[in-house]
C-alpha cells in the first residue's frame, strides 16, 4: 500500500512539473506583452484556485484566509513578484535562459536562510552554490557583451523572490498553499496595473490565457503540492529539474528557439550540480532511514 502511495505521488509530481514546463512555452506563444499577460493570468489564477477552496464551503474558505492572513499576504506578495518577474523574463529572453537562471534558486535560498535565520549551510550546499554561481556567470557573460540584460535580470529576480517565499513557507508549513497562490494572483494583477499599457488581447492569446490560467498554472502547482505530502524534499528537488530540461526542448520543437552556446554550457554546469546534489541528499536521507 505504501509503495502504491509513493508511485502515485511520484507520477502526480512529474505530471505537475511537465505541465509547468509547458506553461513557459504558452507565455512565449502569446502575442501580448508580459504585463498584459500578467494582468489576466492573475485574475484567472485567483478564480480557479478559489474555486478549489470553495469546494469545502464559503465559511471554511474564509477561515483559511483569516487563520493565516499575515503569512498569506507576505507569501502571496512574494509569489506574485516571482510570477511577475518570470512571465516578463520569458518575454525578454530565451526560454532556456529563463528556466536555467531560475533553477539557481537553491543558491539564494541558502543565502537568505543564513541572513535571516542564521542557518549555517551544509558543506554540499556550499559547494553546489559555487558551481551554480559559475554557471550563472557563464550565462550572463553573453548578455553583458550584447547589452541585453533585462530578461536574464528578471529571471534572477524571480529566483530570489521564489527563494524568499520558499524560506517563509518552510517556516509556516500549516498555511494553505492554494490560498497563497490565489492571493498571489491578486498581487500579479494589481502590480500589472501600475505599468500596463494595453488591455487588448487577440483571440489566440485569449485561448492560451484561459488554458494557462484556469488549467495549466493552478493544476501544475496543485499536483506538485500533492506530491510534497509524500515525497521527501530531496526527491521533489530532483523532479523539478525536469522542468528546466523540458522547457527548452518544447521551445526548440514548437517555436524553433535554440539556446546559444553560453546558455548550453552554463546550463549544463547548473543542471549537473543540481542533479548531483539532489542524488547526494537522497542517498543521505536513505542512510538516515536505515539507522
């Protein structure tokens, strides 16, 4: 029975990660600006995720928000920022650059945990961070020389925002993740309002927005959240690397976007580091389980 539960968690998490990798392609395929996309996707996320919460009744949904309002506001804002930076990053740089830079989030998570909670990083995390930093330097070297830093810089800000949110949520595990993501949708829409120049959406982009906002974006995260209830963090980290690998492949197949050599080389350094570190953590956790 336990084995069946583990396999289900593994498959549902993989499905969530695959859907997340498709989301990146959908953003790129729209004919609207990142800000216009953000405005509408925030509304759709809020609707779809609250629809999931409301299945247990209006009273329970209100209590979910009331019981952890402060953390939902903080985490929702950080998640909203991360999504805003991510969407606009994809619009201003290659998909490969965006997802590989965002995969450096563990480096920032370690840094923030040390700065805010004085958590000393383990030796393997410290070594991994050095290699991730080297990979980032390689990727950014091309953009610095061409003067096109906006997209990659937004991806870096996304990784930092995501890491801050991960740090907050790791300290408040009882907070409802759906409520956080729903409020993140509100933040995305409100932040977009400050800079948006056009609300006009063509038919193709509207269909993509509906698919992404009502299905792909919320359910990909729901599936991963279901997996986290059974799978250890080390295995979740390894599975999420799948998104970093798949997203550039979808871009190459469907929109003929081929990464430049610096992105491939720097990406390989980061991916290899993340995979080796995740496998190491899995090995350590299995040893501890046997003791």
